[in-house]
C-alpha cells in the first residue's frame, strides 16, 4: 500500500521529469563504469579451454586474432530461442572469413538442457559444469538479462556490450563486428 501511495503522489510535471532524467543519467554512468571490464580481466574470466562441436577441447590460444562474440543464453529463455537461429545464420555467413568465433556461456539449469541446446549451435561453449566461469563473466560484465551477445576484439577489448539488436538488424553481417559508437 505504501508503494501505491508513493506512486500516486508522483504526478507528471517538471519535478518528475527531473527525477527521471537523474535516474537515467545515473543508470548510464553505472552501466558505463561497471560494464567495461579490462581486457586482462576478460581474458582471465573466459578461461583457456572450451567445448568444441566434435567434443574436443578448443583453446583460447587457437582463437588468437579473431573477434569473439560472447553469447549468454539458455534453452528455457524464449528470447534466446528466437535469437539463436538469427545468430547462427550470421555466424555461418561470417565463419568462412576465419576472423570470428562465438563462445556460448549457458545459463541452463542442467547438463541435459545444455546438451540439447548446444546441439543446435555451430560454435564453441564454456563446459556446463564450469558454473563458476559463467558466474564470473555474468558479474564481470554486470549483466541483467539474456540473450546477450558481447562483442570483443582480438585483444579482448569490448566493442559492444549487447550486439543482439545489431545482429537482428544486420542478418547479412555487413556491419560486423557491430562496434558500438
């Protein structure tokens, strides 16, 4: 009831607009500060070994010189289910250039769901049992939702904290690597 009374007490007008502007300015500053980790921290959080499509280990060193799309999603997420096929299409168009790899970090709840969803993807993944690595990345990038596609350059600098809309609006990959201005 107190929440409702406070909400009713706030009416449209200049004071409300000022509060909203302050809120969004603070949110933008927080996002800029928390969401731009250093390349060394990103590299350490990614780890060194990933699960390849053939079940073999893929090393971070083998990705040297490539743009990396860090894709966080889960099989139970409806938005992820819609976005994954879009990203797969763009990935398949760009993979012949040999300068792009996607690393999937799963927010799935169990190994079976991870395995079934990973079977639909053409890229590599952080192994499901390594929940600590997923949690470290989630906190490092100060994430709040999935799907999220974070674009990194070959030196692990963040190019785009959330390239999902870029991929949706560029299904041919012509604007790759979707660097945020």
